[in-house]
C-alpha cells in the first residue's frame, strides 16, 4: 500500500526548482489577493526554499521535483504558524495540488530533508 501511495505522489510531482515555479507561486498569490486572501511574501519564499531543499532528480526527464503532498503539508503548516486566516489557508491548499482525496502530507506527517515532521 505504501508503494502505491508513493508512486501516485511521484506521478503528480512537478518541476518545482525551475524558474517557472516562482512565477506560478506569484500568480497564485495574485489570484488569492483578488479573492481577498493575503499570502505573505515570506511564505512564498519558504515554499520555494522547501521545494529546493527537498527536490530529487526525476530520472526520466532529468527535472528536479518535490513531492506535492509534502510541499502542501509544509506550506499549510507554515501558514498556520503565521496565523493566516481561513481564506488564505484555503487558497494555499488550492495553490499546491496533491493527491485527490488527501488534504496534505502522508498520514499527518511530511518529510523535510531528513526530518519527519508531524502536521
């Protein structure tokens, strides 16, 4: 079962280290702002930093990718720490796509480099 979950996550991973990822995050931040949700620049930087330090090289196309479930869990965890309101949390949840049916993380945990962190 774990292998199946992991392979699904890899299928949904995307190249998070390329230049376009920053543009993607900033576009989503602007979309959120138009809906009345403020996502701080510090959080965008934290999401970028997490994706860079947790990226692995996908052998098939040689892109650096990050597990979207862990990225989403980290982003929501940081947003909670910052005390962001519910509407901002919802926009962050939409910003980072994960496996359908999962909110974030893996059974209430996510991996940050070599550290297993609880949500």
